[in-house]
C-alpha cells in the first residue's frame, strides 16, 4: 500500500450499487482523518441525500492520486454524530489501481452479438459469448475464424438491465489449441463509442465483479 493514497481533505467517492437493477451511483465524501487502523470520512451524499450510516455496512470506494483512480473495499465501523458528523471506516490495506485507458480485463462469460458493419442480414450476425471483457474491448469465443480488421457492431449484455453497443474491430485471432476446437478473437472498441463516463462505469463493473470473486474465495477457503 502506498501511504500517500489516503490523505486528509482528499476527495473520496463511495460507489453504491442497487441490488435490483445493478445501477451504480456515486456518493461524494472527503477524508477528515487517517489513523493507523481507521479513517474518518464525511457522510457520503448525492443530490442532497445521505447514505444511511449502518454499522457493518460494506463500502466500495475510490480515491484519485496523480490522476489515477484506486478502488478499495472497507467496512463502516460506526457513525460519529459530532458537530461535524463522520463515518469511521476500517483503513483499507488492498487497493486496485486502474488507469482509465488501460485494458483491465475481467474473465467473464457475457452474451454478445456481432453484426458486420453496414450489414442488415441477421443471418450473418454472430451470436456468442465473451472470454473476457474490458473498457477497451473484448475477446469472444468463435466456432470459425473471422478476418483480422473486420468491423462489427458489438452488442454485449452486461446485466439484464444494461446492454452495451459499440463499434469494434478484430485486432487479434487465436486459432484452436488442442484439445480446444474454438477460435478466440480479440476486438477493440472504437474510442468514440466509449466516452469517459461509460468507461468509468465499465471499470466499476469490473471492480465489483473482481471484488465478488475475492469474497467468494474468502468464503470458500475460510
């Protein structure tokens, strides 16, 4: 851990996910104190609404240092109702560094449809799944090869409520390796279709999925 990642007066974003819709909202806060085992932050708020301070609440948050976002998980220990109300959190020890323009990949199977650019014949659409997914592109599983440089409109079902559509170009093709019988094609999203807001949302999705995986591993191995 880099101690300079957490500083007094530093802005901090708390990422809240709706369990029913998977929609994510950002609540704003500020670090007021950094101790050896805990940190104190102002109550996270958004549009005049404060998150309920429930002790034991799991917190996913983000700080930015030198223009690089660092994500971490922590737990709310207690609410301190002083003149300046504060939340006391467990001081995080693990941070996930993410350059917004880095292709931080998540191994995940998502439904995807590849429609050849300017092609309306649905018979030529490719319906498959991803092998991995990032803010920069995706790798898909294929029954047969497709040409390098080919361009598609990729429609990716990320959650039941969230479908991503973007132009993508085939930049890599991996032939089958025995005993596999499938091809893998890497596609890069066209930058104009992935703005900063969408890119951040994808990165947050990846972060939460990675966090879920780590939590399941902890539960499995004890």
